[in-house]
């Protein structure tokens, strides 16, 4: 795991006072969260402040409202740079850098940064070059956005879309300034000029770096919303979200110690469940440590599997341990039976999605690939149908279930999945089989026969046989009885 580097010589003098002050504090003082910082504001930061409070009044006021101000941590303590830093530039009498990276923050917030860089959040920019980014750069975009860092151009759709949440790879120009296509950017997985991954300011907006703002669900909503991962909207429709907005004045969001069940109890936020302290757990900045399913891929997988794929230390933390950590959060307000029954329901929805739609859908897409008219992603209807089935509708259903949003689980989720599967996906597969069987190319005929067999097996399974009019007689009897009971219940 990456550790914060030794202080560089240019910053050494700035931090000698801070370190000396910290050593004077007892371990018990720090454990109780006593204020720590510099004995006084440095001369360099004084000079910065005198200018910026006139020309950047808003930023100055944010800093004045921050805990950094009260700890005498000013502009220079965060922005100081070595001349050898790729993004360093001369600003009046000082060498500084625009970006304050997680590596910089780690000089004080070591544990928080170590947890963060071990999380999926910090790796979000690895989307660059993926299928999602190809969609934005090629299908939606072009190379019309030309900047010094991208003389061959880039797609504004990716720059202003994907990269603003996932993070860009920030490019530095020869004079130390940052290329316009990659900055401004607070994408949570931003790849910084110093090689570090992530942006603390994605959640702790500068220059106030307010914990209360990071705890508010609107902060997460900058990225966690929309057709493929509408967690913000799901939260708002859930009982949790309803309770939060009805009781926001009781949430105590700006309290230094923010333990659910002690400092607030009206409702949980995103941070409550995924990051914040409980009576039994400390704060964590690894947002995957309480998640027992990863619902991002076409088929839901256990989180340790995806962590292993990304080389993260979470590969050694089983999903059962993570679930117990989340249940500990739930038990701050709910009883054991309630929590256990919720997970029974949630696991059932994931099993339904994986087994009925995602598993067969993925297998059929692989069989269909050789029969595509163009061997280019998103150039064929089947590419779009499969992508939307898992990437949009499938995620909505799974996220809706995970956060108790019934409308997103059903109408925006399983309903849309079924509609796409039966009215678009299967008909398109049948069309591809029909065209393939008529081909003069033996390879295409062979592929068509394999797809035909795979489609027949899928549709004749217990999950889909109703579609062929072959519902199991026992199930048909149960359906008939249910219909009769319905009519009897509501007849005049």
C-alpha cells in the first residue's frame, strides 16, 4: 500500500512547526479529536491571504469558515511545490502547484488517504479506454476539442461528461499550467500530475472542506444519479431519504463526532451507511468495505472478486465480513429480524436478475457477436439492447433493491429489463439467426445454428417458457387461482 513520502525540502520549514506542535499533544488528546495544527499562520500563507482576500473573496471566506483556518493551515501549507514538480510554477515569490492531491493531503490525513486510495472511488478514472468511454468519445463525440495537451483533439462529450465524475488524467503544460481539457476537474478518480489517484475535493469541496457537506446526500448526487446508477433518486424515494429531508434540522451534520444513534437518529445518509462511524466502527474512506454485492458489472459479483481484479487490498476482505459491517450500521435503528429479512429480499432480487436475465443475456450476446453486421461496438442494434439491459436497466433494478427504492427496483428496473429482453433483445437475436442461416459463409451458418440452440435453451427454461406458451402446468394453476381470487376480492 502507498505511504505518504518524506517531506520535501521546500516544504520542510513550513511543517517543522506543525510537527513539533503535534508531538506535544498526547495520544489521548488526539484520540478524543482535540484540535491540532500549527501554532500560528506561516508568513507565506499570510502573504497569500493578504492578496487573495481582495481578489478571491469567496475562496478566502470559505477558508475562514474551515477547520484549516482554525488550525492555522493556510494556502501555502497545501499548495507549496518543489521546482522539480511537473505542475510547479512560480507565483510571485513562491513555487506552488494548483492541484492539491491526495498525496499532499496525506501529510496530515494519512489514514484517510490510505483508505481512500484502496477504494474503487480512487480508481474511477480507470474507465478511460473502457467501453463506456468509447461510447462518449467515439459514438457520442468527435475530436473537435483541441487544446495544447491534445493537439489531435478530444471529445467534449467525454471531457464534460465522463471525466467530471470519474476523473481525467491531468496534463501539465511546459509552463506548469494545466491543460484546459483536463482541468478544472474534481472527478473522484482523477489521475494527478504527481502520479496519485483521486480527488479529496470531490466530496470535501474546497476551500472549506466541510464534513457536513460531505455527509449530505446531495454531494454524492453529483455523480450517483441518472439512468445507469440513480442512487441519489433511489435514496430520495426511499424511507431513508424521506426521513432525512423531513428531519434535516435534526441531523447534526456539522458535529465533529457524528455517530449514528448517538449524535443523530432521524435518518441515515449515504455517508452514514457507507463511511461514517457507528458505536462499533470508526469512519472509513473505503466505500466498499460495507458492500456485499458489486452491482456495477453485467452480472453482480461479490466485492472481493472485483477488488482482486483491480489489485486492491479489499480482495482479502470477504463479503460476509462487509455485510456484518453494514448490518452494524442498520442495527443502529432497526432490529436483527428486520435487517436479516431485508437481506433475504435483496439477495433474492440479485439472484433473480443474475439467473433469469443477465446470465442468459450475456451468454446469448457472446453467441451473437460473430453474426453482427459490423464487428464494431455500438454499430449494431444488439449492442445497444444488451448494453442498456445490464448497464442501465439492470443496474437500476439492483441499486433500487439495495437501497429500498421500490419504483426503481420495479418500474425503472425489472419492468424495463423484461421489456427490453422480450420485445427487443430476443426478436433481434431471432433476426440474426434467420439472416445467418441464409448466409453463404459456413462460419456464419455455424454461428447461427449455435445461437439458435442457445436461444432455444434459454427460452425453454423455467424462467422463460411462459413466453413460448409453455408455462409449467402447476404454475399455470397457481396463476389461475390468483386471478380468480383477485376477481373475487374486487367484484361488486
